[in-house]
């Protein structure tokens, strides 16, 4: 069994000056990630209106499948025109970890 995680650090558009506006940008991204059959949530920077940290976790039987799923998640977030992707942190854990 292999698990993989991603943590995205994103900048939101300038009009996200309230938590309600921030949620309007983050919620659709998290929902789209979940359609890829991963766990996804806003995991940090909740107190900043213009930034968000979004976490993703995936589990599969092979490391290559986990990698494919995480690649798809990264493409999805990077392809969102309303977000500026600052960084992505990726981790892969196997049976030996």
C-alpha cells in the first residue's frame, strides 16, 4: 500500500478580501479535486484572505498509481486560471516508511 500527499500554496484573486469570498474560490477547487477520488481540504492559512493551503491525500496499491493521481491533481490546480500556484509539496510513503 502506498500513500501520497500534496500541499498546494496558492494566491487567490485580489477580490478575496473576506473569508466568504475566499471560500467561494477554495470550495470549487476542493470539490473538483474530490472528483478525482482523493481526500482534499483547506489545510492552512485560514486566517489570510488572499492565500490558501490546500491538501490532498491518495492511497493506492502501487507507487506509480499514486503518482498518476497526484499528477492529475497538480494539473487540475495549476490549470485554474483564477489561482496563482506558488508551490507544491509532494510526499510518497510506502510500506517501508
